[in-house]
C-alpha cells in the first residue's frame, strides 16, 4: 500500500449509478452523470463505494454516507500504466483476462478493475460495479455463480460494526512489520504498538504467583516438584478440586465455577468495606467484554421510536458502539468535558437523554471508571449524582470498572458504583438496577490472553437473571483457565503465605512504573506546541488533543480520511508508531485526538513520546 502522500493525483468526485459499465473518455463521463472536480480532467474513473470497498483500508471511506469515486488525471500514460497505478489502491481486484468484457454482472461485492483489450484505445479503464440487478444469463455464460453470502446479502448490522482499536491502522502496522521482516527499508527499525492495552505484549512480566498456580493447574504432575512454594500448590489443589474431573480441561457450569464465584463475592465485600455480595449475583465471563455484550443483549428491544437507546460516554471504548451497532440499538452520546479533565457532567446527561427521547427509548446508561480512553477517575460526588440521575430517569446502570486497580494521580481514588449505591441507602440501594464489570486483562495483572472476568448484578429482576443465565449457557462456559486466574486475582496470597512478599513487590513495582509513565506522558505532551493532554489519573492510556493545520485537514478530506486518521497514518509510515485516531472513539466536532497506551517500558516510552512530538512539529510545518 502506498504512503498517503503518494496519492497526490487523486480527487474525490461524485459517482454514477452502480451497475453501469463505465468506459469513460472525453464527454462520456458527463453523459453518465459523472461531474469532475475543477481540479481534475477525467479520462477514467475508479468507483469506491465506501464501506463496500474499504472495510480494511485506510479508515475514512467506510464512514462515507454515499458512494464516492477516485478520479485519476492522465497525461498520455498508456492503458497498462494507468491500470498499474490504480491497482495500488487497497483491495482493488482484477479479473482474469479470459473473462472478457462484462456488463451488469455482479462478479463480487467489490468493484473489479477490468483492463480493456488493446483495440479499444478510446477506453482506458472499465469498472464493473456490484449491482442489485444481476444478469443471471451473463453469469451462467461466464461459468460464474453468485455467492449465497455477499456484502449485500449478509447481516447489514455486522457491516456497520467498527472497532478502531483493531481497525485499518493496525492492519497497516501488520503490513509494515512484514515488510521489515522481508528487508524492506523503512525510516524506522520496528513498529511500536501503542494502540492497545496489552501489557505483556509491551514487555510487562507476568506476576510469578499467578503463573505458578496456573502451571500447577495445567500440569498437576508438577505438584510433586520442589520448585513451587507450598501455598501455590495448595491453591492449585483447591482450584482443581472445584473443577469437573479435577481438571482445568473440563467444562464448568455456565455461570462459572461455584468456588470461584464465592471467592469473587468475598473480594467485592473486602473492596467495598464489608457491604455484602451474593455469589449468586456473580457471573464469570470471557473477559469483561463478553459480560457487557450479554447485559446489552438483555436490554435491547423494541422497534422504531421505541428501540432501546443506550447512553455512552464520548470519547468511549469502541466495544460499546460496535455492540450497539450489531444489536441494532440506538447509540446516545453524552460528551465528557475535556476542559475539566474529562469530567462527567450530569447536565450533559440530561441534554443527551432529552434529545434521544425524540427518536428512541433510552433504557441504559454506561459509565467507564477509570476512563478509557480518557484516563479520568470519577469522584464519589459525581458517582452519587449519576446514580440519582439514573434512578430518576429509570435507566439501568452499567459500570465498566476494569481499571479499578489503575489509579495514579494524587487525590484520586477508585469508588465502586456498588459501594456508593449501597451507602446511599433507600430508595436507591434497593431499587436501582446495576451491572458492574471487572477483568483480569488490566490492573497490575495484564493477563489479556486468559480472558478472565466477571459481572455482578444488583437489583436485577430474578426472572431476567434466569434469562441471562440461559443466554450464557448457549456459550457453554467461560474459559476455565481464565476462571482459575480470576480466582488468584480476587484472592491473592495472604500476609502469612510464603509467596506474599514476592507477590506484593511485583504488584507494587508494576503499578509504580505505570504511575511514572502516566506522569511522563502528561509532562512531555503538555510541553509540546500544538499538543495538549489532560492528566492521566488512571487506566492505561492518554488521549491527547492535537492541532492540525487546515491544509492537512483539506488533504485528509481529499483522500476520504478523517483528519486524525490521516495524521496517525503519516505518523505510522514515518516513525513506526501505531496509535489510534480519536475519531474511532468519538470526539467533539472540530477537535482531533489520538489514543496511546502508556504501557511500553519507561525508556522506550520516553523515546516514543519524543519521536511523536518531533513528528507533529514536522507535520505541522509541512502543511502550514
């Protein structure tokens, strides 16, 4: 794939009706209703219908509200040279020459670039677009058959799903890594993945005790080894006794191993200062994400103006927007206040709710605390205000609390929604419905690959709770090794255990380094012209705001990209640094951000920040 700056000859123009065979030269484009831009004299056209063509491309086209076209001005180039240029566009497909000219034929859901035979010199390029009208006789003559599953016939809700954290820019990062392995020269020697909160992929070492017990559970023969401490062996034996067949390879019940659910309930009680937690209200899950999706499935109902709306913070973690798109629910955005360190304002909740009631039925409110991607930690006063608002407006509360161990800023403290809710007393404590989520993937553990997590439900209708269990049973059970890991996280070594000192030292070292990296990130970005960054109070990310010159914004629009996507792509191509554009998380109109993890080792993070700020200065100068 070429660098975005190499596509200097491309200009966006409207496209004709799909299904037409285009052979454009002279005034033919005008006859078909194709109007060139003033900056470009068209001799041929490549049609790009947004989401249909570029789901894995550069990331701006898939959001286009209507099909678009790329026009390539020519200067005497031959047909084959033109075709070679166009074939560099992502996901362009060429049919075999034996097919010959094709008309009104749906060869695939993607457009096909067809090089014409030499005798048709007046035609530089043919483009066959997918059409809702298919000439079946032409299909049969060419020995082709329309596929049962196409982009047009598949579930259209799935097509609307977007997940920026693993989106187009990450695909390009993978390509760059492969090119480096093949010896292709780049201005950098490695791709730095600062796009996702995967601690161990960024070099964080696993906590010894967690891995010791897991090793013993996976291979019980090691229980006879002198290389493992006695408390690790006892914990492994306890977990295995609770497993079917005393094996981690057996299914568990759908809600999770009962012993582990009881341990999770005891952990919640300790965390919340003795407020009771019922293990029957705890459901283990495949990470927190699976539990969030399950609860949202229960909430989404109705049609038209009665379709369920869910209030989510902007910026948000894209799991929420992706899941709501897949379920056909209505996403209701409420904006966090960047000028107040990404604070949550109840007045903004009121605004979003009142507007949403004109077109949907809002039924749920999601809060991410500590924030992803924004890193703020909510105060107790804010949480109380949110609970009162949800109670008054009859909204189900979803509290995403997977970063509850990741709090760094002086004066900041994690308060669980469950604890605050119970301490507010009646009527809130006995009526307000709540689901709170936690995970083994974040915190000091960083055990993303084991996919361990849980949800605790509070004040949920018992009949609905049974329906939730039924829904979970369709997936059989969460990964049992992940359940075992969760048990170790919620019940770590006690002060009298042999492993306690090493466990505590490792845990504190991880959290102390994360706090140092949070401070470093804020400091470097705050000193860089054109970049501003709120304090990283918690979680694992910074979400800096970047100033982009008008010419850069214009160039991005010409390429069909969001401006911050264009910036992030150029950053990746020149420095190897992979971050996620803020447009993938949501942001106020006219502002540009990117999300970056603070997980790389401290010295590598320092170099990354310096390279990034230098690139921004160069980028700004280039487009000023």
